[in-house]
C-alpha cells in the first residue's frame, strides 16, 4: 500500500462522530423552522473522505449508516436509507511523485464503493500542486469508470457484510463514535464545541499523533518519506495552488484542509 500501517496507525478515531453531530445540528434547525423530521432528514446529504486505508475507509462508511439509523430511532423515526457521498481524501495527496496519487485515489474509490457510498468524487492526481489540467481530470473520471464497469464494485449491496475483520472494525467505530458524539452533545452541540475550541483541540491531537507516527517511521508516505524517486519528472498544472488565506473575522478557530505530507517541506516538490 502507499501508507504502511502499524499498531499505532491510524490513531484512535476520536473524531468520527463529527459528521453526525453536524448533521444533527441541521436536523434540529430544519425542525425548528417548521419542517417535519420525516421531510427534514430527506434534505440532508452525508459526505465522507475515503483514503488509502482500505479497512478503515470501508468500515467508516458502513458505520455512518448504522450511527445515523440510531439517531433516527431516537427521534422516533423508522430508519430510512441516507444519501452518502464520498470523496478521495485530500489529506493523502502528495506533491512529490504525484503519479502515485493515482493509486491512492483508486484505493480510496475502491473503499468508498465497497463501504456503500452512493456517489464518489475522485480528486485529480495533481490536486495538491494546483489547478488540474484536462489530462489529470480525465484520469480521475477514468478511475471511476474502470472500477464501476470492469471491477463491478456496485454489483453487491454490502460486500463486507459477514467478514469478521470488517464487522469487528465497524462495530468498534460505532461504539467509539457514540461516545465521541455524547462528548460533543455535553459540550452544547457542534457549534458550541467549535466556538469553545474543544473540537479543534481534539483534531490537533489526532494531527500531531499522525505526524509523530510519520516521523518515527511507524507510518510511511511512499514517494515522500520513503522511496523517493530521484529521477522524478515534473507534473504540469494549469495554475499553481494559491496560498491558503485565513477567513476574515471567523466566529471560531477555522478548520483548514491539510495534507499528511505537508510538514516534509523540501521533500514535497513544486509544480512545473
């Protein structure tokens, strides 16, 4: 794989209830506006990121459906299918040896499909470098087409069902996410947790843990922290990625998109 796992990788999934807590906030807001819960839930779309960790990404998508079904029951509703969309994770994209991102995107797409995503967005392999050109966009589209038409990933409703490793991991994610969800609720809900910085603090802890694992070589990013290509050819983009600018007068400390390979600076490469 493009990320090598160890017992310490990935770190504990303390933040996997974040999408559910945010969705409950919107469900409450819709109900307060006078929309019946039965109609309000149909207006909500769930979106997850799927990375090269096959087991965790598959289980994460499966767990979300079970978790939201639990919320529906608590609201007095009969569980109904949700609209679950997925995107290949920006955090796993690298600037160095960018063609390896094609494999990462393929693995993320594969995991999202087997996890039960209804729609999947594949990021072009040069996304970390800047605005993708027509070639990079075409390869992103072809990734979906090949897996759908040739691998027939949508032919089975839940291919992981009954597999002990996937079922155990899904169960563990559900149990831990319930606990994390309760923590956010005791903090006053998702908005209060963000306003007070509690959620940002937990996210920063996970980010630091991942970085430490990379520094200790407990986890590797192929092409960046391990096995870099000394003869790497430049990759073209339409425009280089602009610098990230902080929002003006934010209501709380912003959560910005980051990539796992960003801290490795000079190893990251530059666009042509």
